[in-house]
C-alpha cells in the first residue's frame, strides 16, 4: 500500500472520490497537508491528468469537506 503527501486540495478531492484513505495533518510550520493511502496512487494520478471523469457535484462536495478540515485543524491548533 502506498502513501503520499499532498497540499493541493483538488488532487486530494479526486483521490478521495477514487476511494483512497485521506487524513489531514498539520505540519510543524502550521500548514495542513493530506496523507493519502492506498494501492496504485500513481495510476490514479495518471487518470487525473488524463482528465478522467468524476461527478461535478461529488467533486465540489468533497472539496468543500477538505477545506473545512483545513479550517478546523488550523482553528484547533492540532498537530
């Protein structure tokens, strides 16, 4: 099982829609990154850059949830 770290919420939203496990984490300098775990993450990234189709409303909903997790982590001061 692979594990990658991403800052770009658009990429993470796509991977989340592809059923990868996504965990937000605050770094020591205060940034929020996302740890993505699962098999064949590189293949999924190729699908993304190949303009694979996903539901627009599903993508927006997932993106908003990720942004909310960023704000929650920053507001809570968690690591």
